[in-house]
C-alpha cells in the first residue's frame, strides 16, 4: 500500500477484506455482476456495490457503506476523471446488452491484489470518453 504516516485501520481492513475475498473466490472479478474488474488503466471497484458488500459483511448493515468509501477516497490513492470527480464511468458490453457502471479506479493493482498476479483486463469494459 502507499506509504501514509497516519494509519487508518478501517481502510486497511477494507483492502485486506477485498484481497482475502478475491483470493478465496468469494469476491468475483471480471465476470457479469462482479464488483471488481481489471481494466487497462488499473483495477475498477464498482461503487457503491463493493462498499455495501463490505459494510454488510462487517455489520450486516449495508447502510454504513458511505463512511468506508469516504475514508478510502480520503487516501487519494484513486484516479479521478477529467473533471476531477472521484467516480469514473465505464461502458459494459456483452452479448446484446450494454450498461454504464460507476467505479472507483486504482492504478496501483497491488492495493487490491497484494503480491498476487491480477487477471488480464476485462475486454467488455471501456472507459467512457471524457471521463
């Protein structure tokens, strides 16, 4: 993880939960309805879904998701869109379907995958121009 003098155990716990869930197969990647996708620019976490899943796993209350998302964003480890917004839009295309998803993008794959080799980029996701 990036160096930070102030430890934030809730942020550390979120990324540890994410890494463990991916390694165990409980958190799916690069699949339909997955919350985690590899894209050419890094790793995309679907928001608010991944944070709702984390809040639910910790407290059984999906409503607590916003506080952990704020703490993660406060670290400034994520990429921003061209207007400086935290959430980036991607187009998902597969079969005859197309949808827009909101993600928080991290260029640093090790935040999510630790030392493990991440999967290849999901060919069904494309960043929406201007984002």
